[in-house]
């Protein structure tokens, strides 16, 4: 029997995450560049030019379309990705128009680790690497906020699930 929010009976949500905001740094920089170029073009146009209002409108519309393509679309993709840790599984959901989901039962996870580069350490995020038995093998999730805490929580949940089922297996990590 399923509970209304998609969890199985006896299953509880532990963490819900989105990728770290660092994934939006490049689109934000492009947005600033688009705005700077549009303002520069509008300011450089001579006031005596014919149809200056029409040209300014065209520049504004072009800047708006460029901003939607190079900032709006990545923003929607970023916000549509979610990760959920429950007492029984790791769930991944993504998609703006079409939603795609993958669930990894905690009992199939054999190893949980993380890695952080220098920039990731400054920003408090990193890469989570989840090894699972079966056809998918390794799952790599980039830009996970508070990756050390997530890795520790996932490790503990896997251990708890094995104990609940009476299995002695423990993930490494």
C-alpha cells in the first residue's frame, strides 16, 4: 500500500536535495554578459539614427530571448532535478516537461563515497559516488550540497536497512 506522497508503508523521507547552486554560475555569468552587451548596444546607438526606438526594441527582445535560452532553460533544468533519501531508497527525479525517475534500494548499495575539489570544498558541495550491485553499477551525482553529511547519512541508512532485514553486509565508505 502506498502513502500519498509516494512513499511505501513504513518508509520515511530523510533528505530532499537539489544540485548545489554552483551549477548556475556559468548561466548567471552568461546572463550578466547578455545584459551588459544589450545595455552597451542601446547606449551606443546615436539618438539621431532613424528608427532608434525600433532598434532598441529589437535589441531588448533579442537580449530577452538570449537570456531565456542561456539562463532560463538551465535554471528550469537545475530546479527540476531532485534527490530524495528515504529509509528504504535513494530516489532521483529530473525533467522539466517529461519527468524521469530512478530508485536505488538501499539494500543494493555496496559502497558510498564522495570527492571534493578545492572549489567544491570552498562552496560546501561535492561528488557523491554510490556503488550498487546489479546492472547499473556506479551512480555519480555531481554538485551535491553538504556532500560529507549526505554521504554519512546515506551510509547510516544503508547500514540500518541491512540491520532491519537481518543482513550482515555493510557498505564501505
